């Protein structure tokens, strides 16, 4: 199993320089879709419901104080991802890679896993929180996203 740093390094290798916030959100969406598609976590690290959306504290520790990141800035191993993990990340990048960090953050603010974690923590919109996102909430949300996109494709 890969870790969040491996996935971040893979993303930076695949699509190049981006903001730290965008990298966080792409890792989150990769985690969520992989959990729904493969019924297993993409990596063991979890996300917390920070004010700007889901954040992996482990990944944050690697880019703290840096706004822009490029390949080689995160000390992960892109080769650590297995075929299923790469496929999940690649599918997310093809769907979400063109969004800005701000757009991705706004999207996460409307989604159940982040909203529920913020409610559990009883925090306001811009207050700090270290409340973890529940894997059950993440899986349920992304499974519903997949089902609605399949239903939409069939209609």
C-alpha cells in the first residue's frame, strides 16, 4: 500500500507544478474514489476537516510554508503505487486535474464528509479543526457520486 507522500509525489510527477492546496485536494479525491472503487484505502493516512477543506496533516508537514510545489518537492515514491492505485489516481486527475485549488476547496465544502466532520467538531466556517473525516462518510459519499454519474450516463 502506498502512503500519502507517495500519492502526492505521483500526482506532481504526472501533472506538474501546483499549489499545496490543490495537491491536498487531489490526494483527497484520489483517496475517496479509490475507497469507493476498490473498497480499500489508497493510503493509511487520514484527512482532517480543516477550514479550507480536507487536509492530510502528514502531507501538510511536508509542504508547510510553501505555496507552490513541483515534482521532487515531496519525498514520496511514485513507484510505490500498485496498478489499481495508479488507475484510481489517473482517473481522478483526468476529471479533477484542471480545477483550481479554490474550485476544489469550494467543492469539498459542499460535500458530506467534510461537512459532517465540521459538525461533529462544532466549529464555525473558518475555525480550526483537527476532526478526522470518517472513512464511512467518505466511502458513502463517493459511492453515491459514482452511482449518480453512472445513472446520468445511462439516462
